[in-house]
């Protein structure tokens, strides 16, 4: 099995070293590093990683702008956002930029490892320390739940996506084929006008389709 390849974009050298140690100890290859957003884009372009781990508060170009640029690349990597503070607005902005996973730096290093693995497998991951903040922010924006365009099975799938469950595990939990899950996800994205899995989960929360 090929190791997941990661580029770390983090301006604090000690944090960057800690991330490298944790990821490599978990069998994840660190293919590049950068200390600011401008160098970060160049590192991603050069290394072609599976996942970019991006600090939200980068100098030169912040993590949200960098995420947007990474996602505009051909065949872009998945993006795991690191944030110092549990701010719902920042996380929602990162979601809008195309980020796939979100971790608080103060969390256990195993959380970042889990986020990287989940993102690399095509899943969306919310650090538990962020999830409640985001859900509170989203629930506050709901005036009233709307009639859902999703079928019960699609609702079940998008709820699992919001919990950070990857496609293969969703298929196993629901006792269906992987192709069936992917087909449902295509329908979900179309019905919710979502660009990817994470966007679909956030849209479903915002519209009151899942809770």
C-alpha cells in the first residue's frame, strides 16, 4: 500500500517539526514543507502531495487564500486546515475555499493524523473541538428547516460524511457497494449544488437537512 504523501505549510518551526514527527511515525510521508503561503503553493506544485496540511494564519498568503489557490490546481491535493482558535467564521471560510478537513493545533497529534488519513481517503473531517462551533454557527443561520430534496438514504449518507466517514466505511456500515455510495454522493452534490463532500455536509447543516 502506497504511503500518503503530505506537504506541511506552517510558519512556526517547532509546530512544523512536531507535525512531521507525528505524521512520519504514523507511516505518512512528508514530501515537502513551507513556512508561508507563497512558499506553500510552490511546495505543493513541486511535490504533488496527496494532502496539504495548511495553517490558517500564514504570513504572505493566509491559509484560506492558499487553499483556494491549491484547489484551483489541476488534480489538486486534499487540504487539511490547522487553526489556532475555534472560530466558526474562519472554518466556514475555509470550507468555502474548498478545505476538506479542519483541526485545532491544541488537539492531540493523533487528530491531525486521523484528519490526513480521512482526507486522503476522500472523506471530510471535523476536529471535535471545531465541529460544535461550526454546528452552532450553522444552526444559528437556519431560520427554519426546509423540505429536503434528499432521499432518506442520501440524508443518511450526507450525515455520515459530516461525521468524517470515508466512502468505503459508509459502504460497509450501510451494507452496500462502494459504487452505490459514490452514485448517491453524485446525486447529493447535484441536489445541493455542492462542489465536494465537505461543501455538501456544510450545506446540509446550513439548510437544516441534517442535525
